[in-house]
């Protein structure tokens, strides 16, 4: 997982909903959950941020995925 330095993203759904975190690339990890990139942008504090959607099959609270697709 590669992070683009200085880039922040907006998380949607799951336990991290509404969090702004450093990230970039296809997937962002927040605590024990994965979030996937979308084509959406969210507006927060006068900034446009790329939106990443929660993957419920890859969250520790949900058993980290039934088929080990999360690692």
C-alpha cells in the first residue's frame, strides 16, 4: 500500500466515517479496516478530498473477511 505524501482522503461508511486521513492509491487502511478509492470527491473545510468507501468484509469487527481477501 503506497501513500502519496501530503495527500489526505475522506473516509465514508464503517467506523471511520467522516475521518480525514493521510493516504492515496487504491486502498487506505484506517485502524483495522480497509477503504477503497472511489470516483467521488467530498468537500470539507474548503477542500475537495477524494472519497474512500468502507469495505465491510475487511474490518476486524467483521472477522477480517471470510476468504482472506483483506491481507
